[in-house]
């Protein structure tokens, strides 16, 4: 027998928790939801976080509201599965982040004072390091940098950890010099036709690029997303201009499309 949905008169978060409990009910829940595990849901969690970032990038606040809801659902989903295993519940997740935020803001909730934002950031990093030490899990400084992060983001975090103990190129110029070195090594392998080694060298190039971004206080993921958007925007211009000539891209050639690409760049600069 179908049961009615949780009442809309409930507090929204309480209603969401009840909805998820119903979806995971072994007796009359949703078959798909019941089949899910932490591992199968994890990709959706990552995807929803990116969709939040996309809404922010587009400055679409209505969409942001929806995407934040989707991301909250992921937290509730994982929490429900953990509760079913007797590990923790949503309330424990909320309590843990409450405690962490109070602990990491001693200048707001305690007697600590910071002279500058730089000092505050250093204090935050020191508190995180203390928390890692108390967990006693990481044998290496780098052990608990999540493997599942996007590659460039993880590269930044790895290099930042190493930089914290002095393993860092001293200046931007040093990083740029290393980048030129890695590009040179990549070209050697490409010219030699060794694509396996070229792949490794491309990775080295990207890692140094991530270091350069970190040194310049640039988020490499944000930077590449902006470039992706720029590429789409300019290629769309090429497509429109070709359509005006009664063509599609596959009916054109590189010379024509490259000229239109330059038009798109010039139009953006003029605008």
C-alpha cells in the first residue's frame, strides 16, 4: 500500500531526512535508492558539487538554490546509509562540522587574535595540522590528501603541503624555469615517438603548472574552466559565421576557421 509523502508542514530539513529514510526503507522504499552504496553515490556527489560551481560561475542564483539542494541531498544520502550501518547519522555530521568550525575560528569564538588575514590563514593551517596529528592515521605529510580530488586541485594541495615544510621553488621565476624544463623533456619524448614517456612528461608539465597557479594564488581548476568557457564561446562564433556562409565546420578548413577564431578574439577585445 502506498503511503503518503512526509508532510510539507514539517521543517524542511526534517522532511528531507524522512524522505530519505522512506526511500531507503527495505519494505516499501525505492529499489534504485536501496541498491546504492557509498561508492555508487560518490560520483553523483562530485557531480553535484561541480553543478553548484557552475551555477555560481553563471551567477544564476535560482539555479544555485536548486543545485545546493541537490548537494544537500547527497549529504543526507550518505548520512542515511551510515546510520543504517550504525556508524553515524546526519545529526552527528552536523555536530562534527559545528565543533570543527568553532575550533578553527578561535579569533571569533575564543581569545585568539590575528594581526592579518595571512596570520589567520596560517593559524587555520596549523589547526588542521594538529587535527591530522591527533587522528594518527597519516604516516606521511601527504597521506591524507584525498586521491579522489580533481588532478590539478590535488597537485595544488600536495605541493602546498610540501611547501609548508620548505620543499618549494623559492620564486615564481624558478617555477617558470622548471616549467620550461619539463616542456623541453616532453618535447624530447614526443620527437622520439615514445608516447608512454610523453604521457608521463605531460603529467610533469601539468603538475608544475598547478604549482605555478598556487604560487600566483590562482585556482587552476577555475582557470581552466574559464578557458573552457572561452573556447566554447569563440567556437560558437566560428560556427555562427560559417552558418552565415551556408557552411558547417566540417565543410570548412583550418585556415578559414582560424581566421574566424581571430575575428572572435578581436571582437571580445573590442567589446
